[in-house]
C-alpha cells in the first residue's frame, strides 16, 4: 500500500498543502508544534476514515473554518485510485473515489501508527489497551468496527435503563428487551478479540525475542469477566455471557451500570511471566509496543497481501540504537514509511537508505 500524493485543505493547522510523496521513505522534520503529527494524522485518516487521536472529526477542521478536505492518490494491489474526503462543521462527510461519491471508505488502504502516546500502553489504563485492541482489530476486520459500534449503542441503552431505574422489577423487564442483542454483539466482539490476540501473541513473542537477543519473553492474555479462551465457539461464549449476566443482574441493579462485557475487559501483557503493568521498565515498554505494532503489520500483510503504510511519529528518539536498526530493517522490506522528528541527524544517521526529506514550518511543507 502506498500514498503517492497528498492534498489537504483546512485540516488542523494546514491551510493548504500539496505534496508528492516518496514511495519508500518520507521524513518530516520540524520544530515542535509545526504540524508534523497533524500531517501523519491526515494520512492515517485515509485508512478507515477516522483520526488516531480523536473521535471528534470537528477538531480536525482548521480553527475558524467550516470544513476540511483531504485527498490522496493511493496505490494498493487493486490498483491506483483517487480518494477524497470532505467534512463540514455540520457533521456531513462526503467520500469520493475517482470522483464518484461512495457510502463508505475503501477497505484496502491501511496504516499502522506508532507514536509516543502508544508508549504508555503497558502501564496505562485498561481503557487505553481496549482502544488499542479495537483500533488495530478494526484495521484487520472491517466488520469488527461495525459490530463494536452496535455493541456500544446497546450498552448505552442498557446503562440508561439501569441509571433511570426506579423499580427493580420494571428495570429487569426493560433490560430483558436489550439483553439478547447485548449478548449477541458482545460475544461477536469477544470472539474477534480472542482470535486476534491469539495471533498477535504468537507473532509478538517472536519479534520481542529477536528484539531482546532471545533473552526475554512476551506473552499476551485476554482478561475477561467470562471464562473463555481463543478456542471458545461463539455459541459457548454466548451461553457463558447469558449465564454470568444472570448472576450479576442484582449487582448491576445496585450499581446502576453494566458490569459484564468486552467494555470491562483488559489485555494483560506479561514479560517473563511478570505483568508489564507493574514491573516493565521504560525500555521494555517501548520494546513491547514496537513488537506489537510490527506484528500487526504482519497480520495485515497476511490478510491483505501487502504491508500497510507505517507512520512513525517522533519515536526514533525514543528507541535505542539496536531497536532503531531493527526497525530500519523492517522498513527495508518495502514498507512505505513516514517518519517525523525534530533532529535530522537522529533519524538520518540510522537510516542509511535514500529518503525524501521535508521541512515543516507553521503548516508549510518544503522539500529539502
Ligand atoms: N483544528 C486546528 N486548527 C488549527 N490549529 C490546530 C488545530 N489542531 C491543532 N492545531 C495546532 O497545530 C499545531 C501543530 O501540531 P502538531 O501536533 O502537528 O505539532 P508537531 O509538529 O507534531 O509538534 P511536536 O514536535 O511538539 O510533536 C499545534 O500548535 C496545534 O495547536
Ligand atoms: Mg508531534
């Protein structure tokens, strides 16, 4: 997958921008707050039609403007096409492929982003790890994002019923209207998460061992309120869900909130059998995230036949020499990569491969 040209209007701090991109490596240099991360965000947006930083598309519109437009010339195994996305302040989004209006985003363009925010994955909150899982699984399976949205909608309805509850008998009746759908979508989400974590666990274990000179072991575990694992059939997950929900119903009525389901689960990351949340060093956390991201790239390659584009936001400076070298070897597999940073030598000294270098200054980009 490649992005050949990029055109943006009124996106974040960019008024107007048009750039031809290198098919292999693009480096964006600039001081703080000039627009490096914003540029990567615009590229990420083409992979699925949402930002990696916010759920509110309105935030992406340049301040004091009423719309943004972003367009790109994309190349995938299916050929080249022109994708344009327009978004207005009123919340209207228009997607055009080769000039023709479409209802949904194309599914064959993917991006993996690795940013300083990700470095908090192992030690951060369970909700951060759930978001990570949901975002990455969404890239691998387009149906997953839709299922998750359906689940979240029903969860909201269910929580509303619990919150407004006056009389337990009536609340139980109201809940029963939602419960079958809740169990259905929740189980689909769980099944996909378990399947993906199983793959991710195997791959990231291998990458992590290579990154640590075969010295350390990474292991992923899905922590659920249900006793299920990656072998569990959908019907089994559903019946466990139903059973456990019944047991917890009294507590739910007391607490006025849904206590069971994928929205309460967590991804447990273990390094040498110790929970990374409590024990991992800074370096181990970085290595862990690097291993996970590179594994996701491999899963996407396995499923779609080609690597996604890789967005490395300011992470070169966060990695030590041996990890930088490892990363550069990965990039050399023919992955179109976008690297941002403030210091030219930090990136170039490690790269040793031809790259197109851009300088970003207050939302203006020029080729160096
Ligand atoms: N909707 C918006 N409209 C106008 N400006 C915005 C908007 N959203 C963000 N900005 C501004 O864009 C500027 C550049 O942000 P960006 O995150 O891209 O910086 P950066 O070059 O990555 O800096 P750093 O090196 O600190 O990470 C910031 O000053 C930010 O306030
Ligand atoms: Mg930045």
